[in-house]
C-alpha cells in the first residue's frame, strides 16, 4: 500500500497534549538540575512546601513514563489516520517516518559526544572499567543502551538519556509487525492491554536486579507505551461525548497529579501499582484531550503557551538538555555561588534548553525530516503534503 499521507490539516496539533509533553520535559530538566543544585537547599525551601519542591525535583523518571504513554498514543493515532486500521499499516513507511524523525539528531548527538570524549572533556568521558566509546556507540545505535548501562554502569549524562530511546524504538521496531500479524483489532487490543496492566508485575520481577536495570529494563517502558496505544484505539473506537471528555480529563489529570505530588505515600500504599496509576491516568487523560480537540478544536489554546512550545520541542530538548545542565552547573560552581541562591540558576537553564531545542528544530531536525520524507516517502501521482513530524513523537 503506497504511503498516501493525509494533509497536515488532518493531524492538527492538540494543545493539551503539547502542554502535557511540555510538563514532562520540564520535569526531566528540573530533575537533572536538582541532582546537582538541590532545590531543598535553596532559599525556596523557606516558603515553598517541601512536598512541592520534591515533586519538582524527583519526578524525572515518572516524566519519562509519561512520555512513553504519549508516544504510544500519538503513533497509533496517526497510524489509524493514515491507514484506517493498524492491520493495514505500511511497515516501510512507518519505519521511514520514525527514522526521519529520530536518526538525524541522534547521529549528530553521537558524533558530538564522540568528539568530546576523545578530547577528554570533563562530564563527557566514558570512563567505566567495562565501557568504551565504540561499545557505547553500538549500544546507542543498536537500541540496547539501557541494557549496556545495566551491565556496565551509568554512562555520562548526555549518553545516559538515550536509555529511554532504546526502549521506545525497540517497541516501534516490533509494533508494525505485531499489527500485521495480529490482524484482528480485538486480539491486538487485548494483547496490548495485557502488556499495559502487567507493569507492576514487570517491575516486581526486576526486584532482584541491580538499580540501573530496575529503572531501565525494556518491559516496564513498553508496558507504558502499550497503554498509550490502547488509549488511541479506545479514542478512535468510541464516539466522543463532551461530558465524558471533560470527565476523563478531570479523572486522568487528577490521577497524574496524585502520582506526581504524592509519590512517597502512594508507593507505601500501592507499591509498584503507583506506576500503573501513573500510566493509566495519562492514558485516560489523553483520550479526554483527544475527544475535546475533536468536539471543540479551539478549546485549550489560551494560556500555557510556553509549556506547549516546550512540548513541541520535547525530542530536541530531551536529547540535548544535558549540554546546558553541565554548562550551567559548571558556571554555578566556578562563580562560587551560594546554594541558597541556587534556584536562580534554574531560570536561565530552562530557557537555554528551550532555545537550543528551538534552534535545532528550525535549522536541523525539521529540514532533515522534510528532506528524508520528500526523498523516500513521495507517493505516486501528484505530490501530497505530509503530516508534521513533531506531532507524532513524544520522545
């Protein structure tokens, strides 16, 4: 089946989902800053509740799982929009779209990191006893950097963020094949739902593993992505209703807020079920946001514009934000700044992460994406415009 892509207008951006992605990438950036400039040791602790500071500081891992759910939802939604059913997915076109979105920036990042390692730049040298540059490159390109870290230890920060990309792209490698093999939509949905709800069991099975593998194993991340795909299939199957859309937004948003703000208490009460609460809440919220967009396309477009922009740049910011984090932290230490005033350094760090992501999107990733699509995805007959790539990826 040729890749006859719908027009970009067929895939309008969803401001609510963009804002959710923006919140997620913000939490990742804040987490990596807080590891080096703890918010609880700044003057903010004098008047901001400790629970809120902790939520801002330590939800980076949870934010990645939010990304996983969103990514599964968007990929499945766009696949349904292009091919009508997942059983009719064009595997070649699917893989080329993923490659066009992911590979240009990933390859550029690996080239820069290799140069910095060879130059002996602090914070960028791969120094583990069992690690090497060549093996790290193979792991990043072979979609098993998470496993490589689990066996050999943490890599430098700019390499470490690639663990989630290994999980996400491994899922997408098998996703079209599963869709084509399990052609019955009900069987596919049942298999994905089983994978999604198995998240607590997958986490429990990892209890005897080392800390890195407990965090970065394949199955928990894939379970989160599966939850997003199930949400997309549900949203496409059930007729949207305004009242139900609002209720789902409230229910999913409330569950997400509880998971982010009340994590320690929930872990004591639910254990590994806390992560399932997180992923299912995001899935429910996505269905509500999707239906709200269908019923009221102009809804949710006021306010939080900066967060939506961050969401649209989430992939670029995610892969490159550690450059900014390391630079800002180095300046903070070189200036001999007091930890009490450390929170002020967060503001330029977040702004610079956004600026770097915006520059990369405008002058590198978007042009590369368009060029690859024009070269390899042009359908026969009159040229047709392709859906915007950034609307598909949540990485």
